[in-house]
C-alpha cells in the first residue's frame, strides 16, 4: 500500500505547471485557447498578482481561478541593503514557513548602469556540505518549487524598482540536486511566452553533479554553466568539497565539455575560490591551466568571503593577482571576482541560516 503523504506541502501555483498544460488546468474550452496567452502576458509582462487583476478576461473565470490557483506563493519577509555597495538581501517566506534569501546585485558604477543581477536560491538549506560555504552548514529542508524560484525575480523587480538583467543560480542550494524544478524554471526563464531572457543572461552554478550536467546539456534550453571547481586535483577537492568530489575532476571536465558542445556558444565558467595555503599555490595555478587549456574556458577567481567558525583565510591581493596571472599567461580567460554585499553577509557562500532582517 502506498503511504499517504499528508503533510507534503505543495503551493499549487500556476507557475509550477508547464505551459502546455495551462489550457487544461485553467479548464478553458478548446475555442478559448488564446486566453492562455492573455494569462501569460498578465503574469510575465504586466506582473499581475491575482487573477482578478486580469481585466481583459471574463470576471467569472477570474473569480474561479483565484479560488483554485494562487499566483504568488511567497511572502517577502524582509530586506537589508549594504551601505557599502547597494547589494540587497531579500528574505522570503514559503507557505510552509521556511525562510530563504535572494541577493540583488546592482550594476557596478562605471559599468552599464542597467545591468542588475539577482542571485537565486534553489533549495532551503543544502546537502552538499562544501567546507568553505555557510549554506553547506544548513541542513537541507527541502527543494524550492519552480514557482518559488521564479517568484524571487517577480518580487525583487517590484521591490527594487529595477529590471533584472541577469540571473545567477548562486544563492542557497545546489540547483542540479533540484533538477526537475530548476529545469522547468529555466524553460520558463528562456521562453518568449514566459520571462524571455536571453541565453547569456541566465547562469546555472553547480558544485559539479556530473550525471545531471550531462542531462542538462541535453534537456535544458541554452544557458550558461558555472562549475564550482575550486581545486586542481582530486585530493584537495575531496578535502574542501567532500560530497561533490565523488565524481573525479576528469569526469567533471568531460561533462563540462559535453555541455559546451551541445549548448554551442554559451559560456562554461569555472569558479575557483582562493583559500590561503589550501589551493592557492602557483604550482596549483599551473596545474589548473593544464586542465583547462585550449577549451576557451573562463575562470572566475573568487575571493573567499569569511564565514564565522570556518578556518579559512583569503590570500593577499598580491597573491591573488599572481595566481590569476599564471592562468592568463597560459591562455585562460580570468576574472577576479571582488566581494559584494559581505557587510550584510550576502556575499557568495555567506547565505547561512537566515537571520532576522528589517521588515519591509
Ligand atoms: N551550489 C552551487 C551554487 C551556490 S554557491 C555551487 O556550488 O555552485 C555559488 C558560488 O559561491 C559557488 O561557486 C561557491 O563555491 C561559492 N562560494 C561558496 N562559499 C563561498 C565563500 N565563503 N566565499 C566565496 N565564495 C563562496
């Protein structure tokens, strides 16, 4: 006999349902299939929060849908803005009482003023236990539904009053461990019937789940991939990424190149967090460049953001530059990613147990 899962939460949002099924779920007669397009326009362009907002649809339908299908399932529980760089951490609450954050990264001065980004969370907690990451210390509570992933954007644009140009799955959680919900979220992000983002404006970041990277390369719409590599040999990777390193670096790179091939033209970036005395020697930089050479690979050298209770330190600025120079001298595209939002613990890897932040 099947066990009843009585307490299993399901937000039941329209945003969790693939577009192909909207007509059936909305119970539209065949002749009224065009109404799906109207609803999509209200949801993604006009940003309706309830069906009753959709003024060009029949009142009886709107009333019925409002009773059956919530359009927004998250509550915005608070926000905090960095006085230093304007980075804003948005705290959301799910219908079953979990809290998690997304991080709004404003365009940096001097760059295109309109290039704002949002770091999305894909899970509440994380099971991958990377040694340098605050999220890895938060027990996995559950996967986020696609609606809960996508709504982070809807709320963030509304609260910040800005159009978000680029989406990064770099908040809390391992996106590829929440494969199905993330896949649908990606389709909705890329679809012209949904958010309509371009391929280069969406980046999935993974600690390196090899089977899922292969799967994604076949099933997902074109998106950028960022792989958290963080080491140039398996021994060091095992120490700092004890779970993700069950797949050897060699296998991980194979999946990365497969992704690059099948997506054609998108960027595969390798994230490399520099930890003093652990993975930052010039010898390691050489080894890393040997692994990635000739593939048009990008390396994002990440400056370690301190996490309370962790033993790691960041190398000096000079040591960071020397490491990056070894890579660029050997033909690897390198960017050193400077910390953002660290004064409000909203930097990469700092999203731990949500703390109370000021209400809206
Ligand atoms: N689970 C996914 C996405 C979340 S983390 C992944 O591992 O890619 C997003 C990026 O922040 C990853 O590259 C991660 O390794 C990095 N990161 C984790 N802890 C960090 C820290 N303390 N300082 C700087 N970057 C960190």
